[in-house]
C-alpha cells in the first residue's frame, strides 16, 4: 500500500506539534515538574544518554527532532492500520481514544523501559494525564484526517 504523502505530512505536523505543546503546557507550566528545555533533552537522552541534559539547546533540538520522528512513525502506522481495521472506520472519537491509549501503552510499557532501562512509572495520575494527552494530541488528529482521506 502506498501511503498518502500530503495527509500524512499534515497529520504529522499537527499531531507532533499538539503533543509537544501538551507536554510543555502540562509538565513545564501547569505541574512545574520540568522545564521546556529538559522535556526535549529528556527525549534526546534516549540516544545521547545522561549527557543530553548537559548539552543545552543543541540536545533539546535533537530531542525535538526525535519527538517529531516518533510522531511521524505513529501517524504512518495509523494510516497503514486504518484501511485494514474496520473498527477504526466506525467512530472517529472512539478511534482517537483507542489509538491514544495504544500509543501511551506502547511507549510507556515497551519503548521507554527498554530505552532507559527502568520500569515504567504506572501511577493513576501518570496514566490518566499521559493517555488523555495522547488521545487528543495524536489520536484525534490522526483519526480525523485519516478518516477524511480514506472516505474520499
């Protein structure tokens, strides 16, 4: 199956930006758990290790690029899955919720523990906050745009 370039590009920009802004607003501004710089240095630390936190803006930019790469992977996966799984085609909101939960689970149960070598932090607050953010930032844009594209 050939993936549609323009809808994926649009979805990638929207979802990647929405997810980055959600992380900034929630973790840096509302909860005051970290800084904007540290959010993206944390992502960069997945490949640069702990030194990413000493790299200043350069490693934050690397983290931002990695963030957008990861967002692109999730967008492309949804566009691959949409035509194959009829339940994704039935209800945009339900699809957004399901995919947001799937992304959260996969990232927090598999990717982050493997990348950082530590078990996931599974508190109700972390699960609720993270999954809601991904439902809106990744799930909703990808389900709306993919649905629009494939129904043409």
